[in-house]
């Protein structure tokens, strides 16, 4: 299974971006039963969880993105999305998705997608 994130790019502060991540070739039941998250890693920093959606649809966001980012999931497409609005330079990072089940990540990390926010 590959995690393929896309949608990144260069955007000005205040702009928006929609990220997509597809878990290609994953079994549908596995996708549905897992919790899913969007993570980001800025240069010199550890990877952090910014948004998550549980298998029953409960969503959580890190405080720094609350009110600006919205995560969604499409089971049929085995995909998760991250709508990012009012972007700030501190949102600059490589963004990744991954599933989580039983305290372990489901898959190897993909390449992620770079988001760069200019001031």
C-alpha cells in the first residue's frame, strides 16, 4: 500500500490549499476501520499530528489549525483530504497522511506533499 499525498505548493499567506491523500490498494475494510490523520513536518522539527478523524467520524485538530483546517474522508475513494484556509507562514511543512490502529501506524510513510506559505 502506498500513501500518495498531493495538492501542495506555494501559496501566499491568507490563501487556501486542499490536500488529498489516497491509500492506494488498501482493503476497504482496513481503511474504514482505521483512524486517519494528517501530519506535518517542518524543517528541523519533529513530525506533528495536525488533524485526525476517527473511524466513527470524530475529528480533532491541533490548536494552531483549529478554525482554519478541515479534514474529511471518502471511504469509497480510500482518500482523506485537508482543506487549509487562512494559511500562515508557520504552516510551511511537508504534509503526510497515515492511518492509525491499535496505536500503530498502518503503513510506511509516503513522500508527503510540500506546502510553502510565503509572507
